[in-house]
C-alpha cells in the first residue's frame, strides 16, 4: 500500500509547526511547577506568563482573560456548562446553533436532560449561517436565556457565523455569548475585545501545537462555574497544574499562524477553488456546502451524489490522499453529516459528504494529486453504488 502523501485533513488536526515543537521541548525540559515559589517554580511561571501574554496579544485579549485548558472540548464545556450553571437560577435558558461541534451541542443537550436547562437549538439557513430573525424573535419572547453559544467558523463547511450581529442581539437582552473559534483561530484574525464576546475557545492542535493544550478566553466579569475542583489555578476556573510547555507551544503556533495569515488565506483559497472546480467538473450534480457565505479559506464540504463518503475516502486514502467526512471528532465513525442535515440536505447528501481541509503545509502538489485521482474515484464509487 502506498503511504499517504497528501494530507487534506487540517481541520481534524494540523501538522506540528516546527516553532511549536521547539518551544514545547524547550519548556518541557525545564523543571518546575508554575505554582511553586522556589526558583524552579518561578522559572516555570515565567514561561507560562510569557505564553499567556502572547496568546492574549495575538487574540486581542488581556492576559488575565486567558484560561489554559486541555483543548477545545474542555474550553467549550467550561463556557457552556460553566456559563449556564453560573446564571441558571435566574436564567435557565441556553441557545446553541444547529451546526455546533459536539463539544457544544452535546453539552447543551446534557444540560437539558440532566439539569433541566431550557434548550433552544437555533436553526441555520440552507447556506449554513444562523438565522438571525429567528434568533431575535426567540430572544424577544424568552427573557430567561443565560448563554448563547455560536461558533466563529464551522468545522465542516468553514462558514463564518454573524458573531457581531449575535452579540448585538444578545447584549440588548443581557445574554452572554460564547464562540467556539477552534477552526477559525489558525486562519483569520480574532479580536476578542472587539467581538464583544464573553468567552471564546481555541485548541492548540488545530493551529499546529501539540494535542493537549487549548484556551478559553473569558472576560473578567465572566466567571463560569468550574467543572473540576482542586488547586484553583487559572482564576479558580480551571484547577490543575497548568501545561506550561503546551502553553508555550500554543503561543508559538499562534504567532506563526497569525504572521502568515493574509498570504496563507489567499494561497489556500486559490488551492481550494481548484479542488472545488475539479469536483464540479467531474460530477456536475455535486453540491458544495456554504459557498454562498464567507468561508474559511481552506475548507471544502461537498456531497457527491451516488456515493458514500467512506467508500470514496477509503479509495482516496489507498491512493495517498487523506480527507474526511464531515466532523472528524466522532470516534472514527462515519455517519451522516449533522451539518448537511442542519442545512436542509437530504440523508443521501449527508451520507455522501466529503470534507477537504487545507492548511499551512498544503502544496500545489497535494492538490494535483487529488485532482488526478478524484474523477476516477468518483466514477468507481458511483458505479459500485448504482
Ligand atoms: N470545536 C470545533 C469547532 C472543532 O472542530 C473541534 C475538533 O474538531 C473541537 C471543538 C474540539 O477540540 P479538541 O480536539 O481540542 O478537543
């Protein structure tokens, strides 16, 4: 079997950036718990403080607003569960969009089933953006909402959500807004203060840092109820010895992503369009999800009629191209894409969805490899399925 050579699954996890790997090792080799008062501890604390300052600066926040976590899932849970628990006595309502990642939507369902939260799942339009009129009507009718969680950019389509408008609607009704920016942070500028959000999640391994580090940005006035109890690190919001090496790597990865963002966005958009055009030419009836909206530059979600995602992905992988079907965070199980269904797609469209996500290591050669294979792979998959 040929070894996979074109990695078009950056949204699942990005290759480690050399700067981030070096930073990780540099700090991990040093001894010291950042909470200890001796020289070793103070040394570790210095690395952690520097990472916190840099992450804050790169994302338009203050250092005190950066709460390091183990990743995006933990940051989302802190904001959604913690935000709801902190305000639910007076405001039992919670709103999440229909296209949220499971880290948000499953948490909201759990709050409803186990803790009596009044959950409203805000629908999206057929192009994948939250329906603002519906959201506004809901907020007018229900004064008891504590938190709204709507992602910055979708993990399947890359569609950007109207965060500014959502924050405006919410602030009229005194509601806090959290946004999952796990997919967005590597690809577009994030200005936490400018956004008006109460909280925002990021994840290291989507940016090129190792797995095991992420952060929740939380305004000073927002103190989510912690779900872990212990040594009161991270403003008492997230107990546990902080991963200083991971934090340093996250800062390095983010620095490198932000430095190259403008040129990278243009380059990735060009490559993505080539892929998109070639898929359309091979199967004119294929449907590209979210193309009417502003999208992250490297995301492409497409349904190819008459195929099943797993069959196409398997053939591509055998030939050396790695892609995915919808969300990659479902324990390896390929089901119907929840995002396609939420956008009004059919079961058939949801089961034939393919996600190609490009990132900083993607080259023209990677795209050429995919372009060469796709027509034959689609033809075979359609013939086998017919
Ligand atoms: N949120 C979004 C939008 C994601 O795409 C992912 C992972 O795919 C997560 C959250 C979870 O992040 P992590 O893998 O760091 O827990």
